[in-house]
C-alpha cells in the first residue's frame, strides 16, 4: 500500500559468493532498470524499494545467476 505518490524506486543488489561484498544501489524514476557491469557466472540477490517521502519496505529478495556475458539468465 503506497504511503503517497511513488517518486522513485531503489533497486539494490549484491553478489552472493563474495564475502563482504557491498550492496550496490540504483535509483530510478521508471519501473524498469538494467543492471550493468555484473560478473560472469555469479549469483546475485536483488530487491526493490519504493520511495514516496520515505523509503518503503523491501520487496522479497530475488536470487538470479548471470551467464557468460554478465547478463541474467
């Protein structure tokens, strides 16, 4: 349930197989985002949050694996 007009989305992702890997964040005003510069054959956990006047709750995390060109399967 939105707490006002959604102004942007925050997409956060982290590589699962690297200890201490920092979470990367992409802020978008659209409902689509393309993650770039990902490692080949790596597992990532991704979640989304909507922002109104405050950052909302995290979505359920999604785990995905990249292929040989660094794009998700």
